[in-house]
C-alpha cells in the first residue's frame, strides 16, 4: 500500500530523526577545545553561512562532493531554504569518500577569500560524473572562480582550513553519523537524506521544540 500526506510523512520522519541533541553551552569562544560545543557546531566563524544568516532555525549538513545522495538532496534542500526564508544553512565538508574529496573540500573552502564560496559549492555539488583534480578545477573555473587565487589562498590559509575540516570530522563522529549526507536540524540529529517534504516536517518540529524550550526558561 502507498501512503501519502503529512501523517505518513511524520511516521517516516520519526524513524529517521534522532533524539534532540544536547549541544554543550557556548564556551569562551568558537575556538573552544570541544568541537561539539554549540558555538562550534552552529556558529563556527570560519564556516560560511548560506540562507538567512539571521534565521530562527539552523540546518547543518555534513557532506562529500563525491556523494551522489548529497548531490541529489542539494536542490531539494536549497528550494526549502529559499521558500522558508528563515533558515540558516551551514554546509560542512566531511570528505570521507577518498581522493579527490579532500582536495575538493579544501579548494572550495579557499574560495571564500574571494567571495565565491556559494558559487563554488553549488557548481561542484551539481557536477555529475567522476571527480578528479582537473575536473574540480575546470568546474570551478567555469563558475567564475579564480582557481589560481583559490590555490594561493588555500596555501596561505592551510592551517585554518585544516582545523575547520578537523572540527567537522570530530562533530560528525561525535554525533554517530555513518555517512553522507547527515544533518542537524535545529537540535535534531538526522543521519540520512530527506525529501523536501520531510525537511519541512523536521523544520516544523525543530521550531516547535525551540518554542517549548524557550517557554521552560
């Protein structure tokens, strides 16, 4: 039997969504020792913010540029974020699928220094087919990225970028994620991909949870 509608959507979502995560309170700064602190997960100053920077709910995605499921979910998530208008979107590279995933992650992160992170990300996440270092560079160049500058910025900011990727990995492992894509929606842990409708349900639940938590204070 085929089910549809919100009721079935919530039943399916209940089987996918993890319990609300208890992120530790903010420590002295985003450079806190604990990479899973609330600040590190939701407000790492070295991680670009897409969507609405002042949104009331944050979605964090852990992804790999070679992950076909990450590529498939990207358009749905982007559409939901744009339609909602009140979501902070944080895209955290978790390059776990072998070469050249780490190179792709590092180079795209380096494009933020020329103000092209969003264009670089969507160009590469939308690239179909096998990635190689040359394909990565050609794809970024085709999206208007100065690849030579990105390489130079990558070298100049290597320590910072490596530290960021280290925090992303520590978070993904601490949350028990087994692969990409995996998400944090509000304070809910979701270790798998979702449909557009399921994202909307998760967002609604996250807002309800946030409202309830605020009422308790």
